[in-house]
C-alpha cells in the first residue's frame, strides 16, 4: 500500500490514529522505566511515497548497540512521552518537530530490558534532510509503507526460552525483531483499521538485556 507523501495521506493516517482504541500503561506489569520512540513519517527519496524512519544503533552504545530501532530513548524526569520522542528525533537525526506534528500514539510496549515504550506517530514535512548523530546512529533507512503492509512482511516463530510468539519483520535491510518489529506491526494494523495488540509478542533473547 504505497501512499504519496501529501496532505491527503497525512489526513488519512491521522484519521486511522484517531480511530485507534489505545491501551495505556499495561496493568499488572512491574514498575518499568518510561521510554518513547517516534514512528516518523517522511518522504521516500526514490519514490516520493510515505516512509518511516528506521535506524541502526551505533555499535558502541552501552545498551542495544548494533540493533535496529526506531528513533527514541528513555524519558527524562518530568518529560512526557511526546516530548521525549521529539527530543530524541532531534538528538539522533537532527529532525526538529513540534507537538503539532503528532498524529497519534500506539499502545505501550513492555520490554524484557525494563522499559515501557510508547510509540509516537509523527508527520515530518521537513524529513527530506536528516543529520544523523554518529555517536548514536550507524545508519538511517526509509521504509516505505508498502513494505510494512505487504502480506509477507511479518511472520511469527518460537524460541525455547518463552511460550510467547516471536515476531519478525522481513525488511529489505534484514530481519527486524521486537520491540521494533512489534511496534511497526501495530502501526500497520492501525493503518488497516484494526485494534491489534502486541504487548505479548516476544523479543529475541539477545534483546532481553
């Protein structure tokens, strides 16, 4: 489902987000550190269609170095998830947006490493030019929405360490795992008008720390 990067697409996605029945912080989970990521929608350089930004984290980072991720990180004291997502976009990619760019929020996702991640969907009209911070980002990629809505984009597998399903996103760049894959999957479902929950989808063992 390729979508041109234009105002009609922005309005369509905003309507999908408004119709999504979001679940707040998951009841019954132990205390977790709050974090936020941005599902940043930008124009694809090659096609002019709408894409989301995916980063490969710098190998030298203390946690999750060398892993695929959406731009984001831990919320600072007194910071809302929206403020945190916008700050991280600026720090990681040099992409400066205001709260007016926010189209909606997805469900909170609890991670094995002790975070509760809130995905914030933003429309970046200025997203053609990025300035990745090499201390945090090894590379940045634009994933077209047609790639995440393809029938074979996601699959589920099992690991001996858990009874929960492990989700995988088959991107051109390689296999993307949860939490990133789970959050992108829920965004794909929101675009289709489905309130699909993802908090029980498992992460691979290498992401548990």
